[in-house]
C-alpha cells in the first residue's frame, strides 16, 4: 500500500459481490470504479491465480497484504471497507484502496496502492478523493487520515491532492488528515 468511474466500461469477470459486501455500493469517479473485493478475487490474490480482468502487474505486494487483511477482518468486507480500483475504460483491476474500519473516536484511516503500470495518471488521487468523500457519509466519522513512509513523498502529494493536510510526523512516518463537518 502506498500509505502503509466511462459508460462503455465492462464488468470484470469473476467480480460477483460477496454476501459480506452486498450493501457496499460501487464508487464511481470519472475514470475509475472502486468495487468491494469479491470472494473470488480475494482467493485468487492469496493463492496466486492470475485473473484475466487484472492489469498485468496486479497484484502488487501491498495488494496481497490487503487481501489477507480483508479475508481475516469481517468489517473490511462491509460498506466502508476495502475495495479494488478498476480502470473504467479497460475494466482492469489496477490497485486497491480502503478504509480500515471501524473508526476510532470519529476518525478512520485509509490506505491505497496503484500498480506501477498505471502510476503517474492521477488515479491514486482520484480514488482517494472519492473514498474520503464516501468516508464522511459514514455515521460518526469526522476525520479521515492516512500514514505514509517518509521515503515515499509521491504518496504525500497524492494525499494533498485528495484534500488531506500533513499534521504530524516522526522519523519513519508522515501522517495526513482531513477533518469534515461535525457529524449530526
């Protein structure tokens, strides 16, 4: 993970919705679709079975970590959980993004990753903006944050483009957050 939606797009094969994420809506941006992980894609990532609807360099190491996390944490399969990032034009999975649910004291963290072949196109910022906006629709959420390694300044630029502000750091990590209106 980098931080430790065209009318002619086609649905990827094997992307059926899991019973755990039946209530999770797809999030659409201009160029991307953020879709909850299917049981089939989780299993394929974890056992190393290539799927035809994946970009050639998907999954990356971070995607394998998130697939394992998602499989082991039921909340990661809910409406505010983990998602794959699909390029709408090609229908290919090009990364992952998700909230680490549940929130703590009104604050929720998220992480993301885009495969190397699709970096530099603004996909990470586009996906992050959509996920952050969606996070603020969750009951009780007033702050969305992410943490990156100091050695990854490009990810910091992604978070700033998504509207987050740097608020703290230590020798290893830089933390970003965005605080929204107080929940009703």
